[in-house]
C-alpha cells in the first residue's frame, strides 16, 4: 500500500488519541461473464498478454484477506452489478456459472446491474436466490405490492470496530430502456434521488455512522461537464432533473451524506477515487470483463464514527491482473476450465482471417457496417440496423473464430424483419439521429446527415441499394430483437409488426 493521502494525515493529527480501524474494500463491476481469462488485445493486438479471470481475482482476494487477518484489519469483497452477458461461459444458464464462482470467492455483497435483468425478472430472481451473500438494491420494487425482489434487501449495516457502516444498493433507472419491458413483469425502477434520500435517512435513524453506496448508475469520464449542468440549473433557480438516470457526478452533487460509492455501469476504471468537490463523496470504479479488481483502504475513526481518510495500493486503485505479474488460484482455475469446456465447445474453429483489425468506435464504424451487412444478407433484406451498444469489442487482426465474434457481439440476439414503406423507414432512421444516443450502424443504404436541420429532418440524399429512396415503396428492414422491442429510444419500432427471421445475429456474422 502506498503512503496515506494528505486528507488522512491531517485527520489523524486532529483526532490524536482516538482509535483508527481500517476497512479494505475490494470491488468488481461489469464482470459480464469474464471469469475466463482473456487476451488484452487493447495493449498489443499482435501479441496480447493474458489478463484477468476468476482464478486470478480469487487469488488476489485471498492474499488481501490474509494480510488483513494478520494485521487486524477488515476486508469486504463487493460487486457493483452486470455479472453476466458477455462470454459463453458467463451466459451459460444466464449467469449460473458466474454466481457459482462468486460463491466460491466469498463475495460479501453485490447490487444488480441492468444486464442482470436481460434474461427476465424470473432469471434475476433465480440468480439472487443462488447467491450465498446478500444482494442489495433499494430501487427495484413490485409496482403492485411495493415489495423488493425476493432475496434482495435495500441495504445492510455492518459494524467494524464499533463503527456502523451502511451499504445501500442502487441500479440504473435506464434499465427500462435497456431491457424489454415485458421481461420486467410488474417490477419498476424507482427514482435514484428519492430512493437515496429515503434510505440515507433510514440508515442514519438506525445509527449508521458511515454510508457507502454500491451503485450501478455509473461514473462518467467527464464529470465536470455533468456537474456544470447541475450548477447551471441551480443558478437558474431550478431543481436539477433529467429524463433518464443520473450518473454519480450528478448524484453526488444533489445528494449529501454519501461517504463512498462503489460504482459500476460505465466500464471506466479510475486510478484514484474521484472526489465530489461539493459533498466530498468518494467514487471508485473499475474496468470491466473481469480484467482486474479495485482496492481502497478506508480509515474509520471509532470515536467520531467518521471516515477520516483512505489509501491505495502502489500503482493505483484498480489492479490489472496481468498473468505475468499475478498467479491464479489453481482449484478455481480448474473449476472455471470445466465451466468453459461445457459452454464453449467448438468455438475455436478458424472461420476466417482479418488482415487488419476491424475496429469499432463512437460513431459509424467498420465493424458496425460489417455486422449490419451480415444481418441484411442473412435474410435478404433491403436495410439493416444494429445498435452500437451491442458491439462490445473490435475484431483483432489474425484468425477469426466464433469466440472472437462472440466477444464482439455477446448478447445472443435474434433477428427480426419488418416490412414498411420508405417513409416509415426514414422515420425510424431519423429517430436514431436524435437525442443523446445517435445509435446507428447501418447496412444497405447511404445518406448524408445535416446536423443543422431539426430532429426528423436530418437525413438527406438517401440511397437504398444504390437507388434513390422512395417514400412510397415497401422495403424489407432487419434489426435485432433488442431494437425491435423499442429499446434505447426506438419506441417507434413498436408501431410495426416484427416477424422473427429464425436467424441468430452471431450465426449471420459467422456466415
């Protein structure tokens, strides 16, 4: 561990004579089934080092627990949601293998992420029932009864050397737009600000000294921009609100009383905690896919019942578990290899070779066009639309296997076909040009986008199959079930009859 940060040193001087106890928090987020080690192609696409995986996480956790036991410190292992959806092993049994591994690791608690609902509310309930540890989530309730998910609690309070620490769970309200509503049944996602206010007050009344959120609403890469929006609203004499979920930069401005947030959702690893300048809340968050683990050591004053500082490992709060630097737990490695063999049979057969990387990015990109073309050709459609958020990795240079493609598109989507007029098609495409997402990877057409025009009129000079677009003609349009069901702002899809194509997205791209 590196030296105590100045905040802690100053606090220790001012409270001489009181006792300090130390709570080590180890945390993961957005594992997305990444319990099998992976190649770190982002470091070196030609000779990628091996990185992460459940056996390496388990070994690191055991090491820290042994250190804490020897020094008389406390240690917790926490996950901030999105445990499956991302690898064949993770998706097997819709998260079954991942929860088995978490039980073996001895997790102390987790919250739920939006992807933990992807296979429906019943599967989420099954996963929660399978855990040997508490699942905490305060803002998912049954709209008919007001009750929480079965086997889920809103918070828990734990005592460390006389200091009561409350852990409150929270997940993104954007789950409404990220998961098919029918799959959520009668469950709803309550406003994160109102929920936070209610349960901070409740745990304080129960005697909590320190408050930690385990929260899947995400830390942005540019927190200052979001804080400025809050400040602008306040300057205008308005309460800050949004049409979708707040992130932690915003929440920590409007919600005092949170000492620490263990964050997930945005896959952004922080080398050091981000500190909100108004309420001084700390936010920690790791990268995704089981590539490593976060670690922060909190100093708790037993006399005042307060968090008086923290320190971090050498090298930063997030530890990347590179295989040439760390050693796995051999029993867990054997266990995970057994999982992998069941889930990944036949996935390493070579089907093609990429002479250069096929990249993805923040706008229309080559991999998105390849996937959309594959969708279009697989069903004989005129136009295809894929959402950018469903493309999770580039295809690296070298041999392409089904595993490589699966890493790029891990969500096991079905394709759907809609017959519609050109005018209706344009309305759908204009929807993708609006708002915050502009989430479009397209096959079968070309067009110009005129950003100066108002929403609904941005697409110009559209060609379909090389021919001028005809608003009266009937076109065949293919998309994923995720978009056909109205997700990520495509409510307009629900106005059309989407017919199953009996083709999987993965199969289309492999072909």
